[in-house]
């Protein structure tokens, strides 16, 4: 604890001791030091928070809490918090330039902001851009409501959204009807992690997953971690398999080839009944369809004829063979899959990944043996398929130009052996729910589209990940309408941003940004590129609890409430986001004020409501809240009245749980929970939907996109739109200059969250004790060959001349070609005295342009080919 923060706490404690206890309570709420939002209890004595711990009554952690959650008290009482509205007086903007803040009143601030918003909305609402953090993902509704009512399509989740999920959430949604995937820790016996952190103090439902993963390892689950760096995940693994950065698809496809073409270890009944592998494919890569119904055809072996997929028994569907239908040659999609996988023998897998052919074959064989294809298990009297293997991937695997196929290839392993959303297998986070028993609300389940393919029952946004929208001439500044499989976009801050907007004849430019807690200049990529994009805005409003590097570009900063002084009715909803998967309890906790806001802090959601009233969009905002929260009957907001955000939360809770369970009930009890059923958890066997292992829409999507881009001079590489997954190289794999001999990457340091927590003194102390958090990891043998030792100061430079500097830590726990940098560190903001100057700012090595983005889903490539030289540390 730094001296100033310690003095604040000591003074409070001394005052309370002198006055005697006025209140001494434990307040149930939800953490917000990462997006897992684990349930907490905060101990408040005489108005001061003295301790934070996990809530044992909640399924979200079951009383466990990580170091970040425990340390929240230090963030709350940090004397560097923003406490009053601030206005910039220095018109010059740029990195390192002092904004010369002056304090102003709330009315003065809101008058200024409302006037700007009115002019923007009257001119063109699209000129407003809304940027938000991913640290508090559950509070995504108020920004969505405001932008929807205002009329702008332009919003983003800064670097956390861009780096983390375009490929991961796409595949999880299309293939598992969920936001992310995780092993079924209670029954899984063999889990392969491709650049994922589920169960290692980070990610969705992190504290719950830590406990379940540890229990699974004690029970005997083998955990194989495939990663360039054996950090937290590798340290917990049964086996660490070092891999060349960005080559996950090469390994997964080579393993799939062993399963299919060597071992013939695949689940035939599952492929026939639950995928589109039996669907007949013509020479143009499309489904052969019934001329009357338009349904995809399969070959019915009993009838020896092609029939619509929904007019045949699954057992009779052919997976192999060549057929002719209405004069067209065709074959089941599985034939194409088998043929495609033959192009990935283990020897090619070794060439791509540096993992030996023998190891690849062994991993595939172990996966097949442990899958127990054809087995079942009885759980609570219900017989369900039993496949105790899982292959999962997340940010480390998907954060590359080949994002879509990296994720697709890894998940293909699960589907080949029938280990998707069944006991022991790879689970999506809660894709099906029978609803709250007392009201029937919250019920959702995946359902089929006309082709039998699965559509999610619940999602984080208004449009599900499937069916894929057709590409459209772009209106959003991130071009997401042109690339409909993407969510975040590099074009929020790219060096070729203006070039792309001109190419597609944009008739407007963003002029105003509202920033909600995001630190875009640190989290997106190269700071010079982000700086240039921020300087284009005529006005920036930022809601912050600290003055960050991005705050320093703002014109007005408003003091937001921290999570211990705010409210939220859905701190862990939707369930597909961060409620633990697997058997256990459904659980709905809330976030409530542990203490009243200090200074002049105000909750951003309430400020947005007031701004909406000032600019005349309250009816539109209330209508949007009704839609986003799916409010029914008497709980729907009246369009002609104003509400506080807590009142809206009260309507939300009463709508879902009944009139006797509004916010006052939750303030006392903290949560509502009820038991999950096996048919909800292992829903796939009981729901008549299929998943596409052959992505038939991809050629059409490419052709439609090219019809828009080709006349504008933009070529979209066709290889990113094949119906079957491939390994495709990162730009760093194409760098041939010998002096650039490392693949630099960053990894999630579980001590920290995004760029946010480096200012927390407890977490900073832990990071300074950790040998890697603030240093540059290099393979020990390689480093010694270069004359380096731990503690040496080096410069790291990418092939485009961008550089970062820091101290080396030699280790045997990193791939010989790898150079690993932890977290999103290296702060320089003047009002972050604890974080300032700590660690290495990796993102300056990340190029922001079309060449380094996925042509299919806009994921930014997050590795760089670099060279290193010794340097002198700055004083």
C-alpha cells in the first residue's frame, strides 16, 4: 500500500474508533475488477469499507475471490480518483501534453455536452462515436440504449473487444450458442488448451473456473496446454506443448487429420444427426437443394435417393459416397472434410508449428482414446452422451489474422468426436435455460433456421452470430456492415482509416466521442496511430474514475462511480457470458452500492439518462430499455417519464422474478438462485439443431463482399472464405529478414486486468514481485547465446520500426522463437503515479491497418516479428 492511500485508510479507521461503530454490515454485491463479475461481500464499518471477500452463497465463485477482487478496496480509496467534473483549457492535444484541467460544475459540464449532442443529432447522429471498456461488460446495456436512441451505429469496446473476441465469440456462438467455451470440469478427463485461460485466474467465471479446474486436476483430468509461454496456464498443466506463435490451426487440423484419416475416430451418429456433414455439396461448394422446399438434400441410404434433410432418419444419412442429383454431381460434406484434412499430415503440422509429428500424433491418439465415442452416462436419472474430452481456445489462439479458422479448427476436434455440449466435453456457457421456476421468465433455448442450423437462444447484442448477415456497403466507421462476421474493428483507429472511408464514399466523419472508462490509446495498438485518430474528434467526453492516457485527450471528464458505489440489476447476465458452465446453480446476483459515492461522482448510466432528457430522447431511451431488457406488461417503462437507473433496475428484476423481488429484495439477499437440470446443461442431445462443420455461406459472403469492394479497388483474399478451416500465416510469418528472429506476443497477466489495475498498489506490489509481469520473457538458451542475462535492458523493434524497451527475464518456459510481454502496461499518464513507468507497452508493436486485420472478421493480428538489441535504461 502506498503511503498516501494508507494514510487515508488510517485516518478513517481512527475516526471510526473514536466515534464508536455506527454501522457494521456485510453488503452482498458483485466485483468489477475484471469482466467475470464474481460475487462478493463487502464489510462496511462506519461508512468505510474494511474488507472484500467472496460470497459463499453465490454460484459465482462460491466464496472464492482472486487477488484482484480482494484489492478492490485500494482502487476505491485511491486518492488519485476523479471527484469533480473537469474541463480542458489547453486546446493542444497529444501524447504527453498537459490538458491543464479546471474544475467546473455538473450543470456547466452537462450544458456543454448537451449542446454538442444536440448539434450532432440535428446534423447527423452517425457523427457520434461511443467507446466503452470491457472491464465491466455487464454494464453494456446503457451505452447500447443511448446509441440506439440517439441514432448512431458507431460504438466499440476499445482494445479489449478488438483483441479478445471476434473469432472466439463467432465460433462459440455459431457452434455452441454461447459467448465462450470451457471444459466440463466435473466430468472431463482430457482437456487441450489452445491459448486459453479458463481456470487460471482470468476470463469468464474466473474464480468458479479456478476452483473447478483445480478439482478436476486432483480428480485426474489431464490438462495439455498448447502455448508459446508456460505462464499461469502452463504452470498448472499436466503437459505444456510449446508452439510457434499464431499456428494453432496447423496443430488442430493435423490432429483432426489423425482422428479422421488415420484412426477413423469420429462419432458417426453425432455427425449425422447434429451437423451438416451429411448435406450434399455440389461442384460450386453449395448445398444441393430440393427444388420444391428449398431444403438442403442428403442421401438416404435406405431409400437410395436424395431427400430433404428433415425428411429422413439420421441413421440413414450417408456420410460418404459420390452421387448425382438432377444431373449434378455431388457428395456429402464429410467427404470434402476428409479430403481437406488429408492436406494436413502430421509432418506438415510439424513444419507449421514446430511441434514434432510424433507429438501431434500422440496428442490426437490420446484425444481419441479419452473421448469414449459412443458412451453414455446417467446423471440425476437422465441418460446423456459421455465424451470426457475438450479442446478449447480463446484470445491467445484467436488474436491473429487467421482468427476465424484458428478457432474453427480447434473446435472441430470436439465435434468430430461428438464432445460438444455433452457430459465431459466442451461446453458453451449456458446455451439453454428453462427459466426461473416461479415466473417462467429467462427461458431460452437454441433453435434451428430453415436449413436446420442452430441459432442462439441468447446473445450479448441485438443480432445473433448466425445466420450471417449479407455484406452491405459500409455505413459504420469500423466497416462491420461490410464484414458481418466481425464485431470490433481496427478501423476505429487505423493508419488507413481515412483511406478506407474515402474508398467507400463515406459522407460523414465522426466528430464527437463519448468514452466510458476505456483507455483506447493504450489498449488498441500502436499509440501514434491511436493518437492521430483521437485528434480527429472535435469533442471528447470521458467518464472515468482515473485520469488515464486517453482521458488526457478529452475536453470534459466526468467523475464516474466505482463499482462499490454503483448499481446494476444484471451483473452476470446474460448467462452465456459469465455464469459458470456445467452442473450447479443458476444464479442472478446484482451489484449494489456498498457506500455512497464520494465527492461529486455520479453513475454514468444516470448521467446518460439526464443527457437524454436534455436533448429530448427520453422516450426513445425508455423504448430501447424496454427492448434491450425485454420488459413485459406492467414492468415496461412509460415512454413519457424519466427514471433513475436504479428504478430501471428495479423494473428489470421484478419483470424476471416477480413483483416481490425488486431491487430492495436483492439489496438484502444479494441474489436469486435455483438448480440447473441435466437437460439444460447437456442440452444438445435433446434439442433438434445442427451445427455447420461445412460453412456453406462463406463463398456467397465473399462474392457479395467483393461485388462491393472490387469496384472500390479493395481485394478480399478468397482463401479466408473457404467453407472448411485452413491454417493461414500471420504477417509476421511472412517476414524473411534474418535479424528479425523473434515472434513477439503479449499474454494475459492474471495479476492485472487490461490496462486498468496497474494503479492498484496491492496488485502493483504483486506484479513487482512476479518475475515476468513487468519484464520481457525470452528463452534462456537463446538469450544466453545473444549474450543476455536476466535484468539486462533491451530494445525490441518490429519490422516497421516501432520500438519498446524493457528488462529481460530469461526462462526455459517459453518457445525458443518467442518473446513474451505481460499485460497492458507501460503507463505514462501523469495522474497514475503508481502505474506510471511500470512494465512494457507491447501494443506499440501492434500495427493498425487492413494488412494486419482478418479479411473475414476484422480481428487484429497481435504478434510481431522483432529484433532485439541491448539498450540503456532511461533515468
